[in-house]
């Protein structure tokens, strides 16, 4: 029995890359962890609003930039790759939330300002280590995103929905540009289904449609405003984490 479990783990989890099994397990664990974090934030009486979303944004940059340092062989540890890096950044963010709330109570400094600085300072540090040279990639990504910017600008939709949608369009566009122009390969299971069948840029359209549908469903069926905001924040963080990592890695390509 032990050897069967060991073989199963080695086949689906110890080997590098993603497969259907580990992708499913990671997705379930992520959803459970995200819900636990929501309960913790509610226990701490943290409002899930635009101030909180802005305050945690630097922590996404921190995780993405650390991941690029791993890709560049500056850092070498399994702790800084998926999925463990998500757990580390989440734990660090929660610790900073606790500290910022403590300072707000003792010093009357708004917690979201302190939290923003706590994430920004370490988040910017890796950017001074990474050497950015491939600005042609940034030009291509900007070029392909412009039509989506125009579409979202005229769309009659909430600001948060537009932001979350744009984040994921940025993520998928960065992926498409990396694959089409710079020879990268996609590691994730679901994107590969569409990319292999229809080409890299099909993933941009497919993901945009999926995000639009998910946001519409959340708006229609999630009546709890705090939880609705939190769901959109989590979705945004997912897209921002992978999109920022891929974008920074592409800019550092020599």
C-alpha cells in the first residue's frame, strides 16, 4: 500500500510540470484555502473593498518577482515555485494584515496604508535584481491588448469587473505572445487544450469569454456583497500573479 501511494505521488506530484491529477488537487486546495482566508479576514473585521484590494496588490508583485528570480536561477528552492509560493505569500500577507491592524489600533494609522507599504517594499526589491532587456515583448503585448481596452472602455459594466477582466486578458495575452513569438511552451493542462487545437491567441478569446461568464454569474447569484467582492479579488489575484510573472520573465529574456 505504501509503495502504491509513493508511486502515485511520484507520478503525479513529484515529477515537474502539471497534469490532470495535480491540477485538480491544487485547484481544490486553493479554493479551500481561499475560503479559510475569507473567514479569517471576516474574523479580523477586515472589509473586502477597493482599499483592501489596492493594499494587497504589492504582495502579488512580490510573489511574481520572486518566481522570476527562480526562473533566472537567482533563487533555487522548491519553496518558491507553485503551489508552495502561493502558501508562503498568503501567510506573509495575512501576517502583514495582522500587523497593520495592530498599528491602526495603537497609532491610528489606516491599516491599508501600512499594508500597502509592507508589501511594496519587498515587492520592489527583486525588480532591482532582474535585468530587463526585452522591451519588444512589452510593445507586442500592449499592441494586442489595445482592442480589449477599447472594448472594455465602452462596455456598460462595473469598474471592478472591467479591472478583473483586463487582468486576465493581460495574463492570456502575455502567454500567447510568449508562445507565438518567443518559443515558450504552455505547462498548464486546460490552456494547452485550446492552444494545441487552435493556436496561442485562441486562448485569449476563450479565457476572456470564461471570465466574462464567471463575473456575470457571481453578480447574479452571489448576494453577499463582501463575499462577492472577495471572489472577484481572488480571481483577479490569480490572473495578476501568473500574468505579472510571465510578463517580467519575458522582459528579462535575453
